[in-house]
C-alpha cells in the first residue's frame, strides 16, 4: 500500500491500496487523534481528491492507537483564548462536516476505541460505521462549557425520541451495541477481526454498497443493548427530556430518580448539574432548532455558536471548563453564572445571532460548487493575511 504523505509522522495519512480503496488514518495517537487545523486541512484535501478520482470507489476511515478520535483539541482552544487563532480549525471542520455527510463515494469507518464529539462527526454520517467491544461514544461538550457541535444538532435531533437531548445534555456514553441500536453505527465486529476485515475491503475492486455490506456482514455479529442499557429506558428519557426547558428537564429527571427502579439516574443527574448552565441552555436550544433545520442550516448555526462561545461573547465558561478538565485538572469549574436560573434569555439570544453574510460558514449550495467556500477564500483568511 503506497502512502501519499511524505512523512509517517503526518497527522493524517492518506493511502491507496492500488485498487478501488483509499484509507484515511487519523495519526495523532498520543493526543487520541484530537482534531487540529492541520488534521482537518489534510483530511479535506484527501476527500476532495478522491471524490474527483474515478478510480477511487471506497474510502475507509480509521484512527491510529487506542482512539478513533476524542474530538477537538481542548488545549488548542485554551491556548487561543485571547484571539481568533482557532477560527480556522472551526471553520474548516464545520465546512468538512458538510462534505462528510454528503460524500459521493462509499465510506466505511473502522472504530476501535474512543469516538467523541467532532471525531464522532466523522463516523455517524458514513454509509457504514463498524464498531467493536472497545468503542465508546459521547458528545460531552456541555460539560466543558461548549455545545454539541460538528453537525450533532442535526444528528442528535434525528435520533429516536428525545435520546439526542439526553446524550447532548448529560454527555452520557454509549457502547458499540447501543450505538448500533440508536443508529449511530451500522455493524459490530470483534476487535480481533478488524484487521482481517480491512484487508478484505482493501482487496475489493468496487465501491458497490451491497458488495461492501456483504463483506462487512461476513465479519459482523448481530447485537442488542444489554438489559440495563439506557436504550431500554427510553420511555423515561422521553418523558423527562421532552420538557421545554433545562430546568424542567432536571425537575422531571429528579422526580423519576425517586422511584425504586431508577437508580441509574442519580449519577447522570450529578454530571448534568456539574455542567455549565449557559452551555446546557445553548445546547438544548440548538438541538431543538435542529429538529426543524436542514444540515446546512444546522452547521451554519453551530459555527456561529462556537465562534461566539470561543470569543466569550456572553461568558468565558468554555475556558473555565477546559481549565478545570485539562489544564489544572481540579474538576471544579466555577461557571458564570453559576445557576440555570441566573442565565439570561437575552444572552442566549445573542449567541444565536446571525453573522453578516460574508462571515457565515460558506456551505456549498449545490453540486456545481460543491468544494467551494474553503477557508482560504473567506473574509477570515483575507483578514489574517
């Protein structure tokens, strides 16, 4: 297999199998394949080139080391807190999310390990997402003062019932069986069989979906969520997380926690109460809006939210959350404001306020300009030159 990158230390490796298959390897194992501007830039280049290459018919995504991708590089955001230095990676990632969702070639993710936040945005939209007993999924952004982003206001709002609100607000983790049951992955394959599956896929001279599916199914096992899985508690989740406000959701959840069979709720509630009140309100509104929005509308909105949060338009909760989790590691963030009741509706409205047209995410409007709108051609890039 020929590597197209000059250095095996590059953050993304693009490989050609000599036939129809191409392989993307996220290659920052020490950082759990955290998303950086360089990683997103290279990933977009490979995907554009391969989509335009008639010989490329199948694209496989995987991660080096023990994670597929743990999402955005939090320390990178923290170090860029005094300026717009993270604007480029945010813009590139959201723009890329659109192309991953709408990619023209058959795609397969091989997910063996952590897959969180922006990393999961490279998995959930793919035609085939293969997970193993080592796979753990979460979207924990609200716990660090951010919001559920990278197209997840679109993905989560389309999950069964109010599971999306539950996952976004609590940051709860799902295992592989639960991912499949929820529709966030397609096949379960034992980790010891993953390498052999990849070899078989690389030997295919086709990107035909039924052919690819047949190969994956040779290695896959039918699975169901365990008896104590949260997916067997959807009636309770729907009852609580359909409430209109975060305060009402927590009240309903507390009420359910008092019944005998709901001991599972207490630790989830504890995590929910530890999250940024502002981030929880932004996240709930974003998911609720996402139920009625198209993919481009969700991404455009999420770009605004992320930039306004990183610019501390309302508060600096995201930097306090990252400090507590990743810098000082005291796990004791001091949110501002500290309670849900103190969060002002006008502040939440401000974070959702549209930008001027030239400052919005430039999502392509149709296939004729499919790969336009790149960061290099935006007002942001021109201003930084």
